[in-house]
C-alpha cells in the first residue's frame, strides 16, 4: 500500500467513525453542505446581526484563533495530501451548526465559545510549521491524528446537544438550567481531546519518528478509552443507584420462571399466525395493536412469554406480567415505570437521561414517566410493548394504562403493542376498534395435546406402570385435550391431581368421570378438601384463606409457623412450637396452589374468585380469613418471643430454632389486618383479649407518643367501650407504621425511633436482626438458617424496606442495595437541617415546610434585605417567577418585603392560581387570603389535575359544597387513581349525600352528582364509567330502589350506556322505574325506544331480555314498539322488537311473580 493510500485510509476511517457515532444521517448530510470557511463566516454574520444589538458579540470574537488554525490546517492537508472535498466539509460543517445551535442562548454560546477558544490555543500554527517540514509519512500521520481529534471534539458536542434536546422536550425548566446541569460532564470529555491537541502539536514542533507517531496514536486511544471506561462506570453507578432506589419491577424473573416451565412446541402456531407475523413485521403498518384474547386458563401467560422471547430475537421488546398475586402493588404507574427502566437497560444514553431527570417525578408522576417513554420511543426505532394479564388489574388501573399506551401509540409511529387478557367489557371497548384479535382458546387445542402427551409420558415413566395399565390409562386420558376446550389450566389441574394420587383405583375413578370445565375441576379439589377429617380440613381451608387474604404473599416457611400457632384463648401461648418437619402445601391443598420464589400463591386468579365466591357451597370468607390471620399474629407476638430481657445468646438460640420465622411479617402487618377487617363483628371479644395480652407482654414503657392527637385511624365502638387502651394502642401502632420518617430508620439509628412504637416489637426487631447478622457470618450456621428463613438471609438494615424481611442471597447484593437508600427532596431553607438531610418524598418535604417554615401574618412585617429595594411593579413579575420555580421560601421573603406587601389582592390571587396549576401545595397555602374557610373551585380542580396526592387531599377536604358537582367531572378525569379514591371517600362522608326519603321529588346530592350531563360527558370513556360504577357500588347500601331507578332513567336520557345500566340493575334499580308512568315520567325502555343510536339499541335489548315491560302505558296511542328507535333495532342487534319481546317473556313473567308494587311506585322484591 502506498503512503498516500494509507493516509487517505486514515481520513476515510475517521469519517466513517464520525458518521456512525453521530447516529443522524440527516445531520451528516447537512454538515457536508459546508464546503469552506465562507459558510462559517456567513453563519457568524447572521448570529452577529441577531445578537449585536444585545451586546453579545464578544462571544464570537473568542473563536477567531480557532478559525485561523482550522483555515491553516485545511490548506495544509489540501496541499500535502490532496484530500477529498468531504474531508474539508467535516472541518467547517460541524462548527457552523454548533455556532447556530448554541447562539439560541447567550450563556450556552458563552460556554461553547470558551471551549472553542481553548481548542484554538491548543492547535499549532499550521501555516508557520508547514514552512519547516516537507511532505512525509510522519507529517501525514500527524495530520491524520489532528483530524481524528477534531472529529472527536465535534462528536462530543453533537452528542451533548442531542441529549440536551431530548431533555428539553420533556422538561419545564428550559435550555439554560439543563445546560448548566449537563455541561460540566461534557467539558471533562472535551478536556481529554484538548489535551490530545496539545500533545500532537508538540509532535509537529519537534523532530519525530514513525515510532513517535505510533506511540502517540496508542496514547491517544488509551487516554480516550480510559476516560470512556471511567465515565461509563460512573454513569452506570449513578443509573444503578437510581434504579435501586426506585426498585421498579423488571419482570425478568417472572419470564424466566415461565420459560423454565413452558412445554416446547406449544407456541409454534402463534409464530406462524398471519396476524402475529404482520404485527412483528415492521415493514407493514396494518397491525399495530395485537390482542391475545382468551378465556381464563387458556395459557395466555405462557403464550405471551413465548411471544416476548420470539419478539426479542428480532426487535427491542418491553414487557410486563400483571398478576393477581401482586394486585396490591400493581398499578398503571408501576408498569409504565418498569417499561421505562427496561428501555434504559441497554441504552447508555437513556440511562444518562434518567439519571439527569427529576427523581421525585420518577417516583410518582405517571405523566412524567410517559413523557420520558415518548422521548425514548422517538429515537429508538422499532419497539414492541407486551402486557400480559391486563384483566387481572383493577379496572380503573387498567383503563389508565390503556389510555397511556394509546397516547404513546399515537405519538410514536414505530411502536407496536400486544395485550393479553380476557375479553372484559371495559377492555373490549378500548381495543375493539384498534386491535387485531387472536382468540387463543380457539387455536390452542393442538398445543394442549402436546402438553398432555409430554406430561403423560413423564408421569408414566416415573410410575413404572405395566403395559396393560399404561394402555388403559392412556385410553382414559386421550379425551383430556378435547375436554379441556381450550383451557390449558384445566389439563394442568387434572394432570397435577393425578400425580398426587397413590392408588390405581383412585386414578381410574378420577379419569372415568372428568369434570366438565375448570370450575368443575376446582369443585372436585375443593370438595375433596371439605371431606377431609376435621383437623386437616380446617388446616387446608386456613391455608387457602390466608393465601388469598395476606397483605403480601407469605413464604412457605412463614406459613408453617403461622399454622403452628393456636390463637384460642383457653391456653395462653408461652412460646411458638418447635417446627421439625416441612409442610407439603401442594400435596395438602391440591394443585390449585403453587410455591413461586418461596412464596405461596394460587395457580391462577380464577382460584381466588372460586373459593371466595359466596355462590359456592362451603366457600371461604375472605374477611374472616384475614381476621383469623390477624388473631394468629397477635397470639404469636404475645408470646415469650417479645421478652426484651432475653440476652443475645438466647435470641441466637431462638433464631436457630426457627422461632422468629414469622416475627418481621407479623410485626409489620398485624395492625394493617386489624384495620382492614375492622367491620368484622365476630370474635371481637377474642380480639380484645389478645390485644390485652399483647400489651401486657409487649408494652413499651418508654413510648414517646405524639403530643398532637389527630383523628384516630381506627374507630371501633366495641373496643372503645371494652378496652379503650387497646384501641389506642392499635391506632398508635398504625400511626407508627405511617410515620414520614420511617424510610430512614435503620439499625444504626434505632435509638431515635424504636420508642415511637407503642410496643417493644421494634426493639426486638433490631436485636433479632443484629443477632441474625452475626449468625450469617458463621458458615457453619448457614444450613440451619436456610432451613428456617429461606434463601434471602442478607437483609437490608433499613427497617421499613421490603428487603428487611425479604433479604438478598448474597452480602454483595445487600450492600449494593443499601448504598442507594436516599432522600432526594431537600428543604429550601438554607439553615434548616433538612436542607441537607432531605426527605424521601415531595409530600413530606412540603408538609415539613408548611409546618415549620410557613410564616404567620405577623412574621411578614419585616422583610429580608434582598427584596427590600423592590417596588411593587418589580415585585409582581418576581413573585410569578418564584411561583414557577416552586420557591416557597423565596415567595415568603418577597411577600414580607415592602414591595411585596403592596401587591394587590388580585395579583396574589393570580399567583395562587398559577401555584395550584404548578402543583405546589406549599405556595398555594402561603398565598391564601387570611381567614379563608373554603378553597375556591379553580384551586381544587388544579390540585386534582396536578396528580399530587397530598395537594389534592388538602384541596378536596376544604372545597366548597356548592362546587361538588363541577369538581366531580374533573375528579373523574384524574389520571391518578389515588386522587379519585380521595374524592370518592370525601363524597361518601358528605352528610345527607343520599336523600332519606324515597319520594321522587327528593333528588338529593346523588342525583345532582350523577346527572344527565355527567352521564353524557363520560360516554365512551371506560375509565370514567368504571369509576362511576365503583362509586355507585360504595353507595349501594345507602340508596333506595327509587333512587337507583331514577339514575337508570337518567342514563337512558343521556348516554344509553349499557355498562352503567347493567351496574344499576345489578345494584337493585327497578327495571321499570317509575311504575306509575306518565308522559313526563317514562321508563328507561320507553326513553331508549325513541332513540336511533346503536347504544340505545343495545340498551333496549338488555332491558327487554331482563324483564322490562315493553308497553307499560297501554293507554298511550304510540307504544314503545312503534317508536323510531324500536323500529330500527334489528339493524344493530340482529333481532326485531317483537322477537326480543318474545324472547324476554319468560323473564318478565318470573319478575312479576317475584315482585309487587309499593304504594309509592317502588318495585320491592316479594
């Protein structure tokens, strides 16, 4: 290879690397349009014309040395190397664009100019040096090194601008603030390149050899790689720290669990399905949403897991598994947060973006999370989001999730989505018009046969049946896949059941009469449990009840100890029994439960629905089970394990004996269970006795109770009458577990918090953990500890962290976790201790400020010096600026200054409205007029829209009664389920919400809230309808049939929502309300018959088939069947009015037999 070719190759390689690192072909083409320095001068002239009048031309003067050096360099490489025009364009194009971009903000241009000035001074005077050297390999190699450095320099700046633009897209604070945060890190990268410029300049100034050049190349590469590795490590640590603090669910363990249990070949049909292949093919845009729809137990989750793995082989896939086992912590926010962090796992730039985002928003702002996801999806190329088990989420939460996913889909064209769920009504309404549907249970019969064959093969091999028996059993099993009727779970339950049987006769009996469906399979197992001998039967039912009612899943080891506790009063528990054998839970209760990651759970959410359903015989009462679990915890904690006089050796002995298996769980959740089962009226005397025993055994005599006495968290008239001291203790225990400071309590600062607990449970917890830590350091004790406490022996030292009782498997994992416990929310008062200590949430920070730093009116009389010289005109814009920044302390000081005190009331009121829109509770309260008793509606609605739970809670509680109807509409649209719950609870506690009279004229607040306008507004919005239905259910036991009937009529007059009508009828609305109809008082069916919409047609069909009278006013000339809506009903429902009336005749007849008419016209069940 010739010298010229080698040099050209160096320049071409530098070009290709720059193009690759730039990752923007369009920008690269724009760069190549600048063929000479004239393009740069033109750009600087335009910038000077714009900025000259502002006195900011000094920035451009700084870059003259750089432009001079680059001009010389371009001339030298043209003369010595005859480079191509594109090589020269990459010298001038980037600097032109950098100057144009940075000129938007003076501060940005200043920083960029300073850096460019440094580069100009670092580069040599190429024109002077060119006179001293001749063309040689060494000179050409040195010039190529400079070219590499120049392009590296440009690449770093372009990378910075790219990241900054992304941040600006989702930020409210603007260019300058973001620049100030990010620029220092970029400057360090640029300093490495500038240092290389200086080193390579020295090479040209001195006589160097080829070896010197080679060494320089290696040094340059080494310094760049060293800095890159160091920076990458630091950025990764920041990201991992953020990820650990937020602890998003990543679902990888769930995917692996499913992968290891999936039968190969069962998903092949899906991978060949035309609809699935179109969805996977990014060159086609016909299928964006794919819906794997199926009946319960169809194997949707396993199929989705296979789809995730298959998709990941071709594209980026983000996924989530919604499961009934984690329903208490499952929300739209948690899933979106998971998707966000999954997106960042393999994208270092996006990791940096998350680290530089607002951590407080990442903790609890769904909108902010979605904004970040949009930023990622806008630049990431094809991305696939896959969500399984949507139907297992709370209805409101899944509607929020679907709404947000729709938002992402509309704005991100390269996004594809797959949803796996049952065909619930609210999901269908959201997906029917946008998703392509695959009915899993219509397609999976072959897969079920593969599964049955493999399971049978393994089972037969393990049992060593003789050929005749094997043939007989296979004949019995052969119809199983057909009997399953699309339900994998059915086949699994039957086969699991067979594997637990010990005799051939029992197996034959089971196979000769297979259950008809999944419920039949559950019934057979549940019936077997209920036929066990009494003691074993009670234990099995207790296990099932506790699995379904535990606040978080119990481990098998915890359940074993809980089962050993006798909570009966006849004998006081001295100490927990010694456990010597493990319980085979699946063997006892059958294949409807399983152990996953040491925790007990139902194999499917339908098991939960079945055993707790009051429609089945001998069902398990969930509330009673939770109450029984609470009593068990009280009995356990009331034993000798709470003895504070035990020395360290005694505690270690108890740990090794397994006596503290249940301690942390029981200590954490006993008060929660009592709170959740407070309406349980049975065994109250038993509860009181156990509470009294617990106080006797575990009272904390050093308890530091709160001086303020807020509203008690628990109200129980029986305990208040029989044992007020016990009731107070429960309330104090609940308050302790809700303390804002709890996330910073750990073993090392235990002396500051254990006496805030009314019991000695916290003192004992710390002592147990300390002795546990001593034991895990002893390898000879590990086997014993594992047998009693499972695999996660290395526990977090922070008492209220979930990992304090669900530990890590290695000490390294535990230490990495502990490093990331943080408090990102700082107080804005400089001399306050919490300005450095901080808070774990925005809400606690704001409450701290309101409690300790909110000034009294008297304190506003003396102003701080920094605002003293402002007049009222200057103070006004500063006030709004402080509000936008969220600087409550600054606003307080401004208001206390002379100019601030002269601000007009309407100005402060406007600033307050702005503060409310910005979501600042502290500023909204600070700017409130003296003596305000009720919060204006605009403040309340802004608080609800802010998605700040504490802000909304305060605003709702102080709202004006006359604003409730209008606030209702805003609350229904809130993106925060917690905020709507607050509004709902507020409504439920409003006096006279429901009229006491059943007279039609007594409308009451319910009729005003749920009026025709509201029903019209929420039409076709599944989330709002779901919330209305939930609130109506909460009110159901307080509403007379007449009131429910009037709401049914309102629905018919407005939206004709079938979903709302079904809910009202289910709650007891008389379907023919009002019974004595007049022209102004028609039934829902009469009203719907006058409308020609599809919704009205569906409503008419439902009403008729559920017993509505098709002609309640026979004396009227035009009957409902002759109305225009009734005449065209067949267009929408496929049946005429007369056909529907005939089909509903039997139901009408039965309804009339079961009802009679009240004198006031209210239908009453006979």
